[in-house]
């Protein structure tokens, strides 16, 4: 009964009873429900469709994830940073920075993002976001106009937007928590430089642990480099180092 339920998620209790009878096993629907409940298998409608993890794995090439994070300036002003992550490549788009993130402002930033993506927008099918009130119906409508459906996370479930949350942790640990931010213009310059490093110079532990930056050639395997031919390039005034082969 457990095997039939797992292999056929749309079968209800009565259908499983009928199949069991065809196999010479006589059982009641009540027994089927009790046994499946014991194995943490819900009713057929709830078993239908992929889990969230399966959804992410099957749709990864067409997924975007978005969220906000905040940065405090030396003047005690709180700035809100809106960003979008291409889940498959781990590439980050810095969408906007403001001290007053209204719903209208967020919707306009979404329009700007789609204009920037241009012909690439058709590659994406879903946008993952949380239930922050700043993401209004107008925000969802902007992406719907580009045939990108919005997938909302469950309340208080940050792991459902894990790729965006992971970037927030990374940018804070490597950048914003390690320097004093003077204001919005300063933060914008700092984050643009960091995102460029993140997208082109920083390795990522995705795609089968191949440790590549999002813009790297996927099939390129560099030869081992002697120590005297390794060059260092500093980012953010020496806060971050990048290494590459000498030309």
C-alpha cells in the first residue's frame, strides 16, 4: 500500500483498495488511510505535485529569486537594497537602493530590471519572493506581463528562498559588515563593485561543486598554474582579493 501510494500520488484510498484486491490483498479504505498516515503519506490531493525541493531542481534554469536586505549608515539611516538572483547561474542583479521602499518604487524597479534583462527575460518562468508587503500586486503584474509567474514563500519560511538568503549572508559577511557606509551613493558604489566581483571573480559551490563564478565558461578547465604566474587583484580597496593566471 505504501509503495502504491508513493508511486501513484494521485491515487486515493479507494483506488489503492481496488488495486490491492487485484493483487490478492483484501484491505479496507480505513486500513489504507491508517497505514499511510503512519508512514506520513497524506491524502491524494496533498500528495499530488512535486515538493518544493523537487520544484527548485526541475525549474532551476528558469528561476529568479528576490529579496531585500538592509544596511545602516554612519548617520543611522537605514537603506533597503533590492536584488534578484538567477538561481541557475547564481548571478546577482542589484535592482535598487532606497531609504523609503514603497510599493510603487518596488514595482518600478521591477520594470527597470525587465528592461535590463531585455531578450533574456523569456528564459525565466518563476520568481520566488517572500510575503513582504512591499511586494504588491503591481509588482507581480510586472513579471506576469513577461510570462514570469510569482511563487510566494510560506509565512516565516526563509529556507524556501534559500538562494536569496545565502547571498544576503555572503554580502554582509564579505562586504557591508566590514566597512562604514556613509550614505546611499556610497553604498551604491560599493555594492556595484562587490556584485561585479560576485558575478565574475568569486567561485560558487553550485552545479556539482565545480566552483565557478557565474560568468565563467562552463566547460573551461584551466591548467595548473605555477605560483609565480598567479596574479592578485584587489577589490573594494583591498578588502577582497581575486586571483587569476598571468597573461
